[in-house]
């Protein structure tokens, strides 16, 4: 079964960096801790305040369950994140493993 990677990239408002870094801890605790997703957050080395969230799913079914299984607390975290994103723009990329 091919793996699926979901990447969500966005830039944070510079004045909201510290607030974002605290929220990032909560996001990681929720998605990697409570939900047991293979979830990481990266900051682009050459561009401060540009972040990429990455979910690695073991199947297309696991990928499809990401949104279906979001809890109220997960939704609240995502809503808080949206207020910190510069210009409110996030980009999504879904990658399928080549077999």
C-alpha cells in the first residue's frame, strides 16, 4: 500500500511568531500525541516564519480519515492557527508514494 504525505505550508505574521511557537507545541501534542498521527512541523531554513506541517499516512484510508476524525479540540487549534497566518493563505500538497 502506498504511503501518502500531506504538507500544509504557510507564513506566520512576524509579530505572532512567539504565539505560533506555543501553538505549534499544542498542535504537535494533539496530532502526534493524542491522535497518534505521524506529524511534524518544520521551519524553512532560508525563510524565517515560513512553516510546513507534514502528516505521513500509511495508506489512503488513513489520509482520508485525517479530516473525518478531527476532534473539537483539534478544530479549535486549527482555527487559532488560521488567525496567525500571514494573508490567511496556506498551501496544501498531497504526495503519493511511487510503488
